[in-house]
């Protein structure tokens, strides 16, 4: 890549997209890198209607907030375990756990400790 950029922004979400736009408006050259796809072009489903494409509705309809969080074409379904020790992991402020209830209801109940009963490695 021969073209130099003034800024490289990683992620075109609420923060990165806005920042990249503002920099471009100010006359800077910006390379914006985005790992995700276009929800209006993707197909994706969730646990409520397996096998049925729920896009773009899960993305477009505000009332489908919960569905959007669970749609397999949009969710970043992985977590990082920072410690090998369960004891240390339980103290990690970024600790996440999925309960049976959170999967069955689809709620975004991937909450940090201390409520989590037992730390576990997430995929
Ligand atoms: C379903 C839902 C509804 C919401 N509704 C509201 C609302 O009504 N009002 C409100 O104020 N907030 C709302 N929020 C919260 C709001 O969306 C977040 O607070 C906000 O998006 C966070 O912005 P961000 O830029 O930090 O991250 P994000 O918007 O998540 O952006 C991060 C971007 O980086 C990309 N990315 C990640 N890793 C890489 C990589 N390695 N390389 C390149 N790109 C990468 C991701 O694909 C993503 O596009 C909602 C959130 C959800 C999930």
C-alpha cells in the first residue's frame, strides 16, 4: 500500500465511524478498517428461529434490540479469558459468563462477576 494516511481508525462503530468522519471532514486522509459485514447484505439467524434469516429486520427494527445482540451474523460471540486460575478469573472485571437462562431468553445477560456462580472459559 503506497498511499500514506494521516490516520488509521480500527472499527467503524459509534466511536470509530464518527471519528473517521470527523477527521475526513477536517481534510485528513483516513483509512477505516472494519471487520464486520453489512447487515443489509448478510443472512443471519438467532436461537428463536433457527435456520430462518432474520436480517435485515434484526438490524433495522429498534424493538428487536435483543434479537440483534443474538443474531449469529452480527454477534461477536467470543470472550477472552485473562487468567488460567479460576480464582483470579473470578476477580477479573471483564469476566463474562453465560447462564442457561441467558441463552434461553436471549437476554444480554453476559454480565460480569460477581453474580456469576462459576467462571468458565468462553469460546
Ligand atoms: C442491540 C443494541 C442496541 C443499542 N442501542 C443503543 C441506543 O439506542 N442508544 C445508545 O446510545 N446506545 C445503544 N447501544 C450501545 C451502543 O451501540 C454502544 O455503546 C456503541 O456502539 C459503542 O461504540 P464503540 O465504537 O465503542 O463500539 P462498536 O459500535 O461496537 O464498534 C466497534 C466496531 O469495531 C469493529 N471491530 C471489532 N474488532 C475489529 C477488528 N479487529 N478489526 C476491525 N474492526 C473491528 C466491530 O465490527 C464494530 O463495528 C446499543 C447496543 C446494542 C448491542
